[in-house]
C-alpha cells in the first residue's frame, strides 16, 4: 500500500491506493487510519477499489465500520438500491451544484457520506469539497455573527403535481403521522387553499463538531435560496406559486437573505474549495459536518452511488 498526498491544487486531501489483492480486507485494516485522517482533513480519497455496484459500496461501508443512516426527510427523489445505498440527488448534469451538506435541513443527519465512482465523468468534471470549519473566516464579520447567533429559516412548500410530494419527502402516509412528525421536529405547517402544504422551520446555522468540538458552518441557507434558481424557472414558479415556492431560505428571524449576502456566502465556499477529479473505483469518504460537497457540470454518462452513514 502506498500513500500519496497530492498538492492542494490537485486534491488537497489525503489519498490512498488500495491493493489489487484483498482490497476490502485492506480497507478494514485501514478503518482507524481513515477515521483519524478524516477528523483532521475532513475527507479521504481511496483509489482502485472494485466498486461496480451497490453491493460493493455496502461492502466498503461495512469494512470501514460505518453503519447506514436512514434520512427522515428527502430533498428530492433518489433511486434506492437497498441496504442504504442511494443515487446522488437529482440535478441536471450541465449545471453546477453549490456545496451543501447532506440532510443539513433536518434535525437528524448523517455524520459521514461515502461517494463511489462507478463511471467517471468525461472531461474536466470535478466534485468540490469546502471545509466548513473555515467558512466563517471568509465571511464579513457582521454576516458571520448574525448567522451564528440567529440561525437560518427554511420554508418548504409541497404542491400537487410539482416535484416530490410530502408523503415521499417525510415517508408518511397520512396527515396524522405527518402532524406527529412536525411536532417532534419543531416544523410549523400550514395547509393552503387547493391542498398545498407550506412548512417553516428554524435551525442552527453553525454547530460544534461532536468529536473535535470545532465550530462548523452547517446549513443550506445559500444552496436552497430561490435566488439560486434559473431566473426563467424562478419566474415561472413565482407566477404559479406566489410566495410559496418549493424551497426558500431566510435568516433566523425570517428576514430575507439579500443577493449581497448570498454572494458573500458563495464566495466563502469558493475560498476554501478543493477540487476532486474522479477515476473509476474511487471512494470518497467525507465528514458530513466538516465538509460541504458540490460539483461542476458533468459531461458524458457518469455514475455515482452514495451511502449515508454514522
């Protein structure tokens, strides 16, 4: 086994080459090293694993001693392959994905995200990692303090015939179960004329890492803000739904997030961004609190699998 630590410009996180013989036994022996390095660097990249489908990713997760995490709320429809293995979030391949942390809009979220490259994108397509321990350092001090103290607000509306339904999002079948879930999660709900459902929740935007106690930026105030929609699509949805857009974010007190604030937050993500180029058989193991993940546009027919874990 050889360890390679490329320059920051290339990867910026430790990477390892798995042996051809008994790669999952090697991975099991490496589990403690992986965990230790991940707590320092936020993520680890492993090359050369025989990752050809969901079963292999589940085997890699088990070798690392990571248990499966089942989300209590879905962002959008994802393919489920059993055993806790999912497709990435549904997103057009020709558009960037702003950095985000999996399920950080929910009160329960995975602590680690495994991403397996079954087939890499063509050309220069990369995934992006942003170290959330450093985000606040690159924000205007008043903005960082406002978000740190006040948190953020997510408004999420469900409309019949558009996007994921509330039954799919929350994995419940009836309103009684939904009401119980909302009460437990502290989500405010309002049924609108026509049967649409609007929900509002207020969440902390900065949390301490449970192991290292480092302060981490942990929210989707930028990613889920309506200003990030394609302008034409945003106009269409505003005409259709008015103020009750499928997703929108606000400061913790409910006041709007300005374009200037959004630009500052996105620039902070960019300042700490690390590019990850993909090879077939790569496994990216990322701490979901320390590292936000996004990507550039992808070309070709890339295939990835995701495992959310504890």
